[in-house]
């Protein structure tokens, strides 16, 4: 188990899920799958744990939510126990702000921001099957939601997919040595 929890963030289509999946497949890192009330994008979509809205309210009522966000009429959240059991977590800026400011979580976080041009992000979203309307909605939302993300990021990673995942792996290796 890694000492730190690596919070991987980036705008829609930046490749964060691909990078995390690659690291999981190559090195067996444990990925935190957040809960969501949104439907699957496709039948084999396993990026999240898909549940009903009532699950969100039950977790909220039981104070079981570590970080949550609301986007495109759906909730996304993680539970406290997941933070202690996981090594990689794809998360948005609001979630990072919540976790970093929390005093109830006994885990060190390393924030890695995946940077990507808008042109490439659009290409990636099209490739995964996003509708044009959804792409532009995500682009618009990201422009507002990611303002100031650089101030939260311990590392900013740029480049193509292969460079990005290898850079993230190098960051993890170095951070684990000094933790």
C-alpha cells in the first residue's frame, strides 16, 4: 500500500481516467471508484460505482461522505473508508478542496493535475462517445470549475498519453521515497 493517496485531477477529456487505469493495470495500484447517481456512458463503463439517489442521501445522513460534488444533475462522492484503502483517486477541484481542508482524514494527499489542450480534450471526449452538447457543456463548466487549480496541484503533468502516465508513475515513485 502506498503511503500517500494520489489525487488525480484534470478537465474533462484530459486523460486522467486512462492514466489511472494504466497505472492500475501495470502496477496494481488500488483505484478509488467514486459513487455516482449518473447512468453509465456505455454497458462496460466501470469508472464509478453506479447507485440510486437514495444511496447518496443515506451516506449524507450517516456522515459517511468524505468528498462530494454535483455535476450535470448527478452526485459524485467518496466515503471515508475508501480514502484509507485506495492509492489513486480521480477527483475534481471541489473534492480536492474538501479533502485538503478536512482535519478528519488521517492520510497524506499528493495532488497531480493533468493538463491537456482543449483541442485534444474534445477529441478524447468524442472518442469515448460524448454527445456534442455534452462536450460543450463540460468545456464551459471546466473553465469555471478549474480556476486556480494550479494553486492546489503539487505537480502539473503535460504531454501525450504515454508521457503523462509515465510521468505520474515517476512522481509516485519519488513521493513514496520521501514520505
